C-alpha cells in the first residue's frame, strides 16, 4: 500500500509510475479527492463529538422547559455525530479499497513498458555449443530415469510430474546447495506453512491481477502459496521488529494454477503447477533497500556460478513487475534446445508496500515506528534442472554433474537408464 502522506506531497511521482506501468494515472486524482473528503468528514465528526461532550454539561445544569429543549437538541446532535462518523467510515473504506488496487511506486531507473521492454544488464558465460544434436531436458530426464510426466498426469493431471531416481536426488542436491549458501551468508533457515490466511495473501499483493493463478480452499478460508515469500512476509505481521536487517531463507513446495498460459511451455517441467523452491527474504530499513536488493542479486549470481550455466541478468520493465515490486531483476539461464534464455531467479524490492499492508514496523532513530522494507529473491527452484540437464549433457546421453552439486548428489555423471 502506498504512503498517503507521500502522495499528497508529490502526486506527480505516482502519476509517472502509473504511466510507466501502463496503468491509468487518473487514479491519482481520485485518491486525492477521496483522501480530502475523508479528512474533512473526520474533522466534522470530531468537531461534532466535541460539541456533544460540551453540550452534555449544559443539559445537566438546565431545568424545566430549557432542559427539555436542550434534551431535544442533544438527541439531534447525537444523530449528527452518528451520521458524521458513518460518512467518515464510508469514505475511509472507499479509500482503503482503492489503495489496495494501486501498485507500488516504481524505483527511479526502472525501465518503462511491458513484458518485452526489459533491459539486459549483463551476460555471464557463453551460450553452450555442442558437436552433436542436443536433447531437450524432458528427453534427457526420461532417458536418465529422472522425470516421469506420464504418471504425473495419470495421478494428478496435466502439468504434474514425478521426479524419480537421480531426478529426485538432483533436486535435493540443488536445494541443499542453495540452503547451505544462504546459511553461510547469515540467513535464518525456515520451513514455512504453504497454506495461509487471506490477510497474508492479500497483504503481499497476490490477490490482485494474479489472483487467478492462486489455488484457494474456500471451505477452510486458506490459500496455497505460489512462493514462500508470502509466509515469510507475514511472519512478522502486526509486529515491531527490534533489529534490522532480518534475513530468512525458506525451502518450500509452491503451487500455481498458471491460468492463461495454456499452450506455452507445456512440455516438461518449465511451467508446472507444483515445484520446490528456496527463497531468500529480507526485512530492512527502507533507506537500505536499494543496496539490499543488489546484495540479493549477487547471492543469486553466486548460486548460478556454482551450477556452471550461462545466464543473463535483466532489469524487468515496470509493466511486468507485479503490484508489490518497485523494481525487479531476473536471472535467465540459457536453454540450448530453445536457443533462448529462460527465467530461473527473480529478486524484487517491494520497499514499504507490503509492510504497510501487513503492519510490519521498526523504530527509527527518534523512537518512532515506521514501516520496514521487504525484499525477496529466488536461490534455486525445480526449473533450474532444465538448464542444468541441457547445458551439461554429453554425446552419449549422460549428464555431467556440476562440481558444487557432487558432494550432495554423490555422483559425477548421470547415466542413462538401461531399459
């Protein structure tokens, strides 16, 4: 949720942000009008209530006809107070509802535009070339006895799968490597719930434009999370944090309906309904959020270096940020059979947007409570296996295991299964 005080002081900043996102900037005028009317209604309510309290003393001293007239006026005044309070509450409700639909202010420097308007910041490594016709990750996964899409569909439906044998072991190795790196960097490891209450999902901004992608359990009033960002952001909901930064790292299963993406990346495990992920999350002073964001990106790059795959870093355009993010950097790994880079990590600076909605605060140098900043970043997911298998495949159908994963996997090479 954006800061109303900052909006009053500089409404043009939100207008610029809305235009960069491709959103309607007329909402700024509506917000300011509602805010002014609500504050006016609150002032009227407070003045009437003060008059009512003062009037009560006059009634207690009056007698006879004067007292009766004052009692009649007191009754009228009580109704006016009640009406004024109701009007202030109504306008406040309208304002809150409108605010919840307004995305975060983008950070200065974020590219304007939509999904295709990202800016490439750097390339790391050269795209992998082979002296043979490479197989895609699903063909490799099936020949290695690592991925079983057919039985996943039989048991659960389209876009579900089994990781079997070395496939399951490879995922465990990858996510254990990510957890090890994060713990060494000082993150507190977490294993969070994957079912959350509506206030947690709404507070993190996932019930807006992307609500159709969220699995809901209406009978229990719970949601399945698409990322552990949600339970980590809500961990300190309605609290005052006594020391910053606070950094957590969570390993969890994630669930996404992938609504509207039919026909896109339906082969293999690129776009699926369930996957595992290791997610970094940071609470920090808003003044430090920009630098903290760059630190999260650096940790992601360190992890990608360990699995030895080429990738690029992009600065995501404003229209593709999602409602909570002020800025987002993605790392995209090279997928040889697609001759394309595909997203494997995202790190977002959500400034104080989520913290305002979730009421997560800290005390500043003057002892005043203020919202914190929240940031998140992917450290590894099931999808990484796509690029690992394809980039490290060999002519005989085997796959070389990156050195950093060997101690967790116990193998140097994944061999095709004899059938």
